[in-house]
């Protein structure tokens, strides 16, 4: 833990300038003088003036410590103090309805400009948003918006749930994928600074740091089409886990674990390719990752297409009212947590009946947050969406996803055995009999490709061993069999059966 001092300079014009300095500078009069000069505060030419300045600040610090409570510097946005307060920018929303300015540091300070003070009105934002998306057939886009508002509620679901990535996919550009995500993000701040663009837009560690900074406030990962399949798989897993991979660091006391970055959010994404298909291309048994990505294939819904001439002026209006709707929404959520829990419970019971399979518990949690959020935004006048139509669409979406994952991302034991034999076939010895050194003719001569050992033996049989139990049998090396099952995440006992 480190500390800083808040400083205020009174200028001759009557204005003030605020800045912070690290308390560590009080140990060095020279470094302190250099730091103060950066803010146009200089010591005099008198002898020992730097020492006097340091002594003055130390005395005042001790006085403050006896009279005032220190302010904690918050390093991430989102929920704090056991979900009793919520930070957006430098504004901390409290349960009593007050909003107070606080100090921010760490990743939050780096991304502070993404969450500026609200401008415009929630009504102005709502008018433009509903003009675009409160239309017949717009339920897919409405669920995208619901997911963004629902991200704030993630910590109040199942303790094992930390959010899911929701990706809007479509074969062509200009389908409104990024536009709808930005429209939702403008509720909380500057949408352009709440997103990462393209595969080259950030490293994997930067993506995790980005999510960690915003913690519960939704973000967008635009254009995931060219993200390598293995990175997509890792990203989907880590988002649902709520923290990055454990890392080590070297300290003067030896190797220690680095502090993990955490989050509870549902980020959105866009892509021109099928995300579940990308996962299946990497590993045929990719069900575990596939159920961690909610995919909306926008090409299936022609009614979601909007004309450019009506999108642009309303997009601008949403921008001119950025942060206002989020301010209204978060004030309500923080001040009414009991009501929030009731709404989540009510939606959860209903969605559990319609999507009961335990494999899709992540989908249910996401639906709970998203649909409860829309109930709130409808009540606040931020959205005017038909809740029942949106609910029915959500159930239909999840049932379709479940069917798609089972068909394209799940490897049956029969298919697993077929694939295993196909992959190992170059290393399977094929003979007509089973001869060894005890046979007068000696072992059969065989060839095997590569420099690795055989993975099995197939005995075709002939007249000499007609009726022999070995004829027509395939023998696989147990070690090779187990390794293949583990590499492909297949239950070996199911394949044996």
C-alpha cells in the first residue's frame, strides 16, 4: 500500500490547481523540490528553503493524520466495499443516494477518461435509443443492450458465475453489430474508449487488464474474427472464471505469486465469423468453451437492419447524452439492492424452468442479469422494450445455442474412437497373423512411418488362423489411448464402453 498527499495551489488569478504527490518524496528535500516545480511551485533562494518546505509538509501531514480520516485510493471501477458502493470515473455512488468524488489510482487512473462526467439527459439518451431499437423484430439487438446493463448485476448471481462473453456475429459489415454495442456503452461513458479493436488491438494480458480496470462496467472487444482459435478459447474461459491466469514474479524475498486481476462482467464482442465454429476448428470437443460464449448470428434476423440515414443522427444524439442513463440506472441499483435481488430471483426461477439443463447454467445466469436489468431500465424510462417478447426470444436463443453446441462442439464417444483410430493409423502395425519369435517363421516384417513407436496392431487374419480369436482384432496401446483421450478432453471410460 502506498500513500499520496492531495495538494492545492492558489494562483494569483483566484483560480486553484489540484495535484497529488507521493508521500515518499518527503524523505528527500531535493526530489520534493523537483516534483513541486513540475506544478510551478518553487522554493525561494533562501538558504535551506528546500529543508524548510519539507519540514512544513511533514508537520502538516502529522496534523492531518490526527484530525482527518485518510481517503482510500480506488484502483478499479465498479462495485466496492462489499457491494455497498459503485465507482464510475471518480464518482462513488453510495447506498444512501449520495455521490462523492474520490481518488483513483492504478488501472482506474489510466482509464479515467473513458468515464467522464455525464452530459445531457437520460431522457435524451432514451429517446434516441428507443427510436432505433424499440421496433418489431429487434429482440436480438435488445438483448445485446440488456447484456450491457446486466453486466452491472453480475456479482449478485451464483457465486460461481463471473460473466460471459456475448458476441454479435455476421458475415457482412454494416449490420449494426458495433453500433448497438456502442449505443449501450454510451449509457456509462465514452464508448470509443470502452472498447478494444481487432486482434492487433491488444495483447491477451492487456485484455485482462482492461477488464480488470472496469471490473463490472461492460466493455467491447470489437472485430474478434482474426483472433487465433486458441486465444479465443482461453479468453472465453478466463472471462467466465473472473480472473486471469496465475503468474509469478521475482521479489527480493524470492519467487512470489503476482496479484491476480479480477472482474465480474459480461463483455461484448463482434465478429464476421462463427465463434463456435472457430472453437470447433481447434478442438472437436469444445463444448466447455462454447457454452461460455453467447453468440447472436445477426444474419438470421433481417428485421434488425437499419438505414444509415436514420442511424447516424440518433447515434450522435446518444453520444451527446453519454453517461446520463448510466448515472440514473446505477443510482437506482445501488440504492435498491433488495429489489434487485428479488428481480434476479424471479427471473431466475422462470428461466430455470425453460432452460433446465445444468450444462447451460452460465446461459441462465446471463439471462437473469440481462432480463432483470431490462425490467429496471423499462421502469426508469431508459428503455421501452416489450419484456415478454424479449424473454421469449431469450429462451429461443439459448435453446438454439444448446442444440448448436451439442451438434458442432460436442464429440460423442463413437466419433472420438473413429477420430482416434484415424489419427493413430500411420502408427498402427497391420499384419495378417500374430507371429512372434516362437513361431518357426519368425515375426512378420512390418513398416511404420516416422521415428516414433507403434501405437497399435491390427490383425487381418488369413486361412492359417481362420476362426482364431485374434483375427480381425485391433489392439491399441493403452498409454497412447489414454494420452489421446486427455489431449482431446474425452472421457476414456465412455470410449471404452
